């Protein structure tokens, strides 16, 4: 991240980033403040490698609309990004976890009855702190696979912390379906 900021500052100094609107963010590829304050996985993803994310959104994700499934379009975009980075298994693990944690955040906030009740009881400051912690811990966990590359090494590192992040994510996804169904059943009665 620091490298992007240094590269961007040298481009600003040379005048390459002027976008014609009295702004100097034409080559911006990292949003520092948003990165540190983001409360969603998608918000965090949108803060780094900005130009690549925009390109993938325009040319991969939006072109998968014919599938009629937003989740499948997201998964195919992540698969493309994994292949684009290389054939190491670490890239596939990284982008799958990014997809998984994004799904937890997106579906969990809107569908999980348990989380909705918790939102009513727990002060907003605590909820924001928990979301921020979730984002930072879980996304840091995913970066291990991006840096290590090899499955045996990834499993060793993840095993040393008892696979806590994927297990919690799967529990949250399962609870989304369990508690969402319960809410629908209650509405029918």
C-alpha cells in the first residue's frame, strides 16, 4: 500500500495525475482514509487497486448480468482475478475467501434475524467497532494466502490459528439461512 502511495505521489509531482478538473487523482490506485475506515468488505476492496476494480466491475461483473445471479457474477469475477494474478493456489484461496467474507457481510446485515435483534440492543458504537474489527481481522487473514502461495504452507498458517476465520464465516452464513427461514415461517403464520 505504501508503494502505491509513493508511486502516486511521484506521478502527482510530475503532473501525470491531473484529470482536467483541478484535481490530481487521475492515477489514484489506493484510498488511504477509506481503507482504514471501511466497515464492509466491498468498501475495503474498493479502496485498493482502484483502477483494476473499476475495470473488472465494468468488463467482467456487469457482463455476467445475463446469468441473472449477482452472487455467481461476483464469484466469476473473483475467479477471473485469481487467474489474472497467477496459477498459484494461494490466489484462488485469497479471492474465494474475499468472496466468502463479502457474502457474510452483505447477507448477514440484511437477512439475519439474530443480528437484527442484536443491532436493536447493542449500542451503535459497539456494532461499528465489531464490523471494523471483523473487516481488519478477516481480510488480514486472507492476505496470508496471497503472500504464501502454496497450499501446505497456507494450511499450516491457518491451522496454527485453528482456521478461526473460515469457521466463523461459515457459521455466520449458516445462521443467515437458519434465522432467515425462521423469520419467513413466522410471517406465514
